[in-house]
């Protein structure tokens, strides 16, 4: 069976088509576009941006159908959840795509990110597993087990785009700007009493992009190296060197500082997972179609 997820986020709008093969999820098609819906809490998404995203989502729906999918789920995260005109946005996109748009809660994001991260692992770890999902407009921390699923989660209305738009105005970002982001992030997580997992994974656009810059493990040493790289060259230069989109590079320092603080909260380094929210959505769709 093949199913698809279209994920409308703060930074990107992504399509994933995947199928279940021998008990594992296998990617068939993955595409993305940097739509940058903005990160102003409670602000309205501009009309021209709504039309742009609606056209893109309708195109992605057609691509998914061409792949022979049995079900498509369109989900929207923090940028739409927090928008003043979220109902208008969902109506316009739904009408053009001819499918409903499901606006996920922070708890939904946490649950789906955990499922996508853990159920795509090649070797299932024992004990408690932590998952950190840093998006453009929100961040989720989750703890659970393979057997029982999520036992604890927390969602924060702060993400890489929100912090980059608020503080990172130089190219490359200045030391003072990065310090302002670091202070903001520390304040967000201050006093948080999170369970201490045995192992933790990072998902989301910042995490997957960092694999090209610092490797598969995010710890104090590798993240510090990544910040030095991003602080020493322009976004265009870094994008060219590591084959990343310049818009991703622009928000990446903020995403890195969020991941660094999350690793501190969990008291363990973060491994970059191969699956995340979209994989979690597809897994749920596959289960629903197969039931």
C-alpha cells in the first residue's frame, strides 16, 4: 500500500509518498518547497501567500495520485495553528486541493514525530526514547518507549523561523545576535522538568540539514563546530558548500541553538533520525487503510 502526507509548515511545504514493504516504511517520492509562511504569533498569512501555498499543495496532491496512493492526508503545523486567518487559509487550500487540511495541535505533532522517528529505526532501542522536533514555528520534546508509545511531551511556541526573524538580521549572524537567540531559548526551557531518556533523536528540517554540516550526532562539540561554520560565511556560501537551500541556512543557527538546549534538557546527545512527523502521518494512514 502507498499513502502520502503533505506537511504545511512554517518554513517549507513537503510531500512524502511512502509504502509499507516487508513491515518497513519505504520512501517512494519526497519533494519540498520553501514557502516561508512567516512566524509572527497571531498574525495573518498574506492573501498572496495563501494562494501560492494552495497552488503548491494542489500540485503535490496530483503528484501523489500519479504515484498510485490510496490515501493522502494534508496536515498543517504551527504557522497555520497560530495564524489569525487559519480558517480562511484552510478553506482556500482545501477547495483547490479537494482534500481537507488538518491543523495539528502541539500534542499531535509530538505524537506523530515520535512515531515517525522511532518506527523508522533499523534497530529498536530498549528503555526510554527522547525525540526533539524543531520546526519553524514550534518545537516539541517527547519521551516514550517502543512498546507503549508517548508517555510525556511538551510543545513550545518557538521555532527556528520565529527566532531567526526576531534576532538574526546579519549575514552571517553576529555573535551578539546568536547570544540573544541563546538567551531566549534558555528562557523557554527554564524550569522544565523532563524525563531523562536513555537515547534521544532529532527530527525536522534543521536536524536533517545539520547531517550535511556536522554529521549524524548532535552534541555540544558538533553543534559548536556548526555554529562556527555558519558564523564564518554568508548564507549563500554555506548553502553552496553543503548543498542546502539559502533559506534553510538562514534559520539554521536558531534551529541549532534549540537543538543544543534540548540535548541539555535530556542530558544526552541527539542522533539525527531518518523519519519524523510526515512518516508518522503516513504510518497512521497505512494503518487506517489496512484496517
